[in-house]
C-alpha cells in the first residue's frame, strides 16, 4: 500500500492540483487558507473527471466518544453500538473520492478502490 504524499496548497498551481487528482492516488493537502473554496474546486475538478465526492469532517484527535468508553466496559452495548453505526454507514452517501478535513488548514484526499486506475 503506497504512502499518501503531502503537498502544500500555497505552492500548488491549479494545473498541478488537476494533475494530482488525475493520478487518482491518495494525498494530503496542507497550508489551505480557505477550506470551503478548495473543497469546491476539488469537487468541481473531480466532477469534470466523472467522479463523485463527499466531504467528511474528521478531526485527528476528537473527544472520547461513548464507543471509546463503552466497548471495554460493556461488550453487549458495544456490539449494539457497532451494529447501529454500521447501519448508519450504509445509509450515508458514498463517493468515489472522500475529502477528509483533518484540521482547519489541511485536507486528506482519499480515492475509493473502484475510482483508482489500475497501475501498469
């Protein structure tokens, strides 16, 4: 599994961003000033390539959730929680590409296996 590379948005031209997306490999984009603008630009480029996308807000170190505390203490509640969470993921829209906003200045671009081009 290849390691996702990091690119700096303040040094990346529009054509370079389009080329990165055209490779269809996961990457990180840092030094982003306006996340809304960048996510819209990326989604527009992906749509032009015929790919669907979704934005996920996933902070790196979120607060402890019930699942973090409940799983070790009560296995039955943990099992029920996993079933409910799994069912909710089936309902959520899936895209060919997920844009994970990991902080207020960085985005992780993750291509689904079906959206990645086969390597030669």
